[in-house]
């Protein structure tokens, strides 16, 4: 499927360009048809960014579990594991968010 890029960065997927940009309202004639290499990069970026978003979501789930375990406070060993895991999940989340920010800065969002 062809990919068309608006001057605002919106990517339209389709065999024909759209009539206007749903984001900024630019006319379809103002879109640029991406070559195969650029279109492939858009697809790969979409996939990788979706994976990063899943990782962030999983890290948030781990945070909630760890916070519940810390609150339960069964014994010092359990609390230690939950506290260390909480720190690890925060780092995991921040790494993926930072990578996604880098993708946005490089126009690799799609």
C-alpha cells in the first residue's frame, strides 16, 4: 500500500492520496508520495513504537503489582523484591519512553 506524507507529518495509507489532511486540512495535492524505502521505514517504525508502547504498559502493570506488594508488607524479603522490581519497572518504562521520544524527534513515528 502506498504512503503519502503531508507537510504536517501526517501519513496517509492508500493507493490514492486523500482529498485533505485530517490533521491540518491541507489539500491532497500537497502530500508527497513516499518511496518504497521510506514507506517501509514507516511500517517498521509503527511496529517498533507499538512494541515500546506495550513495554510501557507492562511496566505500569508491574508498578501496580509492586506497590500492592509493598503495601501488603508481608515480610522484609518480599518488600525488598517488590521495591527492587518497582525500580526496574520504572527504568524499563523510562528507557522505552526515551526511545519513542527519539523516534518522534527523528520523524520515525508514522
